[in-house]
């Protein structure tokens, strides 16, 4: 599996606003597989995806995608590389001035010279896949949160990318939609050999579809392996995260000063 | 004391770095040849939002300013018995100064703030980020058409403003106060020069259009992507554009009309 | 909004701008397409041009017939040499006409008025006015009056 890594991170250090978010992350994401990235909220999963996409540059360390060293790429090459990537943003990030149909058609119109009827076929096919073919005339403001995310998913697979990164695709989905999405992600991967990176909090769903998973906490990878290996992982922290126990070595709180000092001394300022 | 000096230094550095960033931003926007096939419809759309939708406020303001100029000019000039010079006064004031300047101020308030808010919101909702990740450069796709639209629309608006203003001045001066129409136009024509007055006024508005549009799109693009950040960026657009227009107007006037 | 409608509206907007510019050119600055090219040059020498300035008008019996092109100093005679551009249609100015600097109103701009002579010959392009009358200098007038001369 090491031989066919599509994305490689090596000793990545990254800080933001003076806070070190990654402190030496090393990670291989295999080609053609689904890799789940899990971790407590705010550990930098979204940040990790942005590093891979070249929107952020690491302070030190290497990020390479498909053999290209991303931070060192020239603008033009970076944009060319991104045409091969799809990314589903946590917020959906649909273009609010375009209809659902036009949103999904956008990457096709920009990057291909396909005739209009072919674009139409592709768009409707992608919308069908996420169950929203009937919603194609709506504007993004008329969609619910879950629908927004599914449209965004349809848009990110419009160009049939080699790599797709899903930032929390399951959040806000009802059980049926969730089942459909799980199946869709799995199908995309198996039928087209897509490399998928899945960021999610939903441990059971993620572990059920991924081939490989890693858990981030405190700026480091604390556990990685196949779902089976992770379930058997000796580390307390991994076990705490997988089983969702509130008490354990992984803190639930964002780093803060001593609680007694915060609550006690000011004496009910609010 | 040291803190104050340090704060001053930090403020100065911030200002310089924001100039640097906005310059680099501008290079990023203007670099690369726009592809006419995709660029033109985008530009057209922005011309509609930035230019056509600003027309109403520009026409109404132009009319009133022209009428006020007519009234004031008449009261002042009739003291010297030379109220026929009112046409010359209105035309020169509008074409050289008020046309470009007032249009630019209105533009900053009407179109500039809208541009900033729109781009800021696109940033806050990650639309710009997602565009980047699709391999589309938002600087060219989103920012460039808006910048060009402002640049093109401003002189058109300013010219329309001047013409409407002159017409408003004529309404008051000729139709209402009874200045002889032949003298009104005759005086105007003998004192207004097409190149020195009209074209210089147009050049002013071209400069203002560029600066206002630049400030508006940069403030939107550079804003802190939150509600408060967007609102403060919008305010900054209006304030900075107005100051820049008034300051540049002085410089341009000195260069164009000053005798030295 | 449909692409087509936007195109039409923006087109109308640009046309309105062009029409306004045309209005500024023709009606406001009095640029008329015909008179621009066909003018001919005459010269006039003055002892004192006072506040005369380039672009000022040249008139005859109150009708504008041309403009002042430039004013420069003749370093041999130390007189001001004024270049006049006269409309080509006015090609029969009598050769003994005089160029007089006048002021419009009490404090208005100064211009050149051509007071018509009686000669049968007329000035041809490039000629110089034989007789001229310099600007009336209010200040000098007053000081002359005060000193009793
Ligand atoms: N623009 C920013 N400036 C400074 N710090 C930031 C910024 N964006 C994010 N952070 C910090 O980076 C850390 C990681 O953020 P990130 O969005 O990657 O978390 P995440 O793992 O995706 O969380 P979640 O699961 O809640 O989406 C957070 O602690 C946050 O405080
Ligand atoms: Mg996140």
C-alpha cells in the first residue's frame, strides 16, 4: 500500500494565529481507496484538506499529491492539479447567484467545451445520483442544509475527479439520505477507482465504508490503520474516540486556563 | 509611552502592508489575458449591476445639482448684471468638477458598497474557496469583471450626470428665471473647450472609476469573513473611496487646470 | 435575468453615455465638425495684450469669426505677436482693418474685435494686421488721470 500512495504528508507542521495546529503529521493516503480522517472537532481536519488542496501552505514538511509537491507548485500548475480534485466543503459553498442546475454545470462549463445537451445530461445524472434531479430549478437559498450539501456533492463529482475530499458529508442528513450517500461514496470509489478522503464524525458510517482510517488529535496522528486494526488499537485515546466516552485522555475542551480561575475569581461577571 | 510608539509603528506597518497586498491583488486580477468568450458575458452582467442600476441615482442627483447651480449662479451673477454667464458657470463646474466627483461619491455609496458586501459574503460562505478548489481563479472569474465594470461604467455615468445637470441648470436659468437662451448656450460654447474641459473631466472619472472599483473589490476580497468583518469592510469602502476621490481630484485638478 | 435582456439594457446604457458625450461635444463645447479644419491664419502685433489669452474669441461686429491660437513675444520688436485663426468663410476682411483688444463687459474676458476698414483689397492668409490697438489698461488709465497727464 505504501507504493501506491496518492497523497503523502511528511512531518507537516502548521500553525495558525500563533497556535500550532499540526505538529509533525505524517500520513499516506492510498490511491483508489477510501480513507477516513476522524478526530475531535477543531483538531484541524478541514485544515488538513486545505493543505492538500494547496489553499494553505505548511510551515514545514511536505505535502505531495499525485507526485506533485503542492506547496512548491506554480499557480498555473496548482490550478491544473486542482481540476483533478473535487472537494465538498463543510458548508456546501454553493454559488448563491446560480441555480442548482447551474451550480453543478459550473465546473463543466469552465473546464470543458462540451455542447449544451451533453452538459445537461451529465448534470441531471449527477443530480439524480444525489436524489435531487427534481430540485434543479431551485436557488441555493431555497434548499435545506442537507440538500445544499448533496448539491455540493453533485457539483464536486461533476468533472469525475481523480481525488475527492468530503468534509463531513453526513452532517445534517436523515437516515435515508445518509444511507444513499454512504452507498454513493462507495460506488464512486469502486466503479471509477476514485481516491476518496472522508472527513467525518460519524464513526460507524465512516468505519463501515472506509478501507483505511486515521485519527487526528492534538496536532498528531494518534492512530491509523484499517477499521479492523483501529477497533483493536491498544491506545486509550483511540478507544475513547471510537466509543465516544466523555472521560479519557482526549480532552473535550478547547485548551483553556484553569476552570476555577475562569469561573471563580471573576465571580459571576455575566 | 513606548506602547504608544509601538502601536503607531504597528499601525504604519499595517497600512503599508495593506497597500502592498492591494497592489499584489491588483496584479493578480489584471494578469493574464481575459478570454473573451467567457469574460464578456460576466462583464456584461456586472456592467448591468454596477452601471445601469446606478443610473437612477445619478440622473436624479445630476438634475438637482444642476438646478441648484442654476439658482445660485443666477443670484450671484445677477448682482453683476452678467446672468448670461450662468451657462458657462454651470457647464464648467459640472464638466470639470462636480460631474466626475459627485458621480464617484454616489458610485462608492451605491455600487462600491454593494460590490464589497457581495464579495465579502462570497468569501464568508466559502464560495471563493470552493471556486479555487475547482481550479477556477476567483480573482479572474469574480473580481476582474467587477473591476472592469466599475472602470467602464464610471465615465459613462459621469458624462450622463453632467449632461443632466446642464439640462437642469437650463430649466432653472432659461425656462424659469428667464435668461436668454441664445446667450446661455453661446457663452457656454465659447468658454467650454472639448479637450481641455470635457475630456479632462472624462479622464478624471476614468481615474475615479478605477480607484473606486479597486477599493471596493479589494475590501471585499480582503475582509474578515464574518458579519462584522463584512460590515466594516463595506464602511471602509465608502470612506476610503470618498477620501481617495476627493484627494485625487485635488491632484488631478492641479495638474490639469493649474497654471504652473 | 435572461442574458439577452441584460445585453440590450447594457447596450442602451452605453449608447446613452455616447449620446451624452456627443451632447457635451457639440452643444456644450460648441465643437462643430465643419469649422475645425477650415481656418486660415492672420497675425497681429500689439504693444500690450493685457489679459488676452489663447482660445479667446475673435469677432467682427460682435459675431465670432475665429479664435486666438497663440500669443508670443517677438524678441526683435518686443511686441506681442498674436496668431489668429479665422474661419475660412470670412475671406474678405479689408486690408486696412484694425485689430482691437476689447473687454466684454466691465470685468469680462478680453477678445479681439476687428474693426472693418474700407480698402477694396482684403487680407490673405498669413498677412499681418497693419493697425492694431492695444488693451485698455484700467490701471494705467487711472494713474494717468491721477497724475494729470
Ligand atoms: N482562519 C483561522 N484563523 C485562525 N485559526 C483558525 C482559522 N480557521 C481555523 N482555525 C483554527 O484551526 C483549528 C482547526 O480548524 P479546522 O476547521 O480545521 O477544524 P476541524 O477539525 O475541521 O473541526 P470540525 O470538525 O469542527 O469541522 C481550530 O482550532 C480553529 O480554532
Ligand atoms: Mg471542519
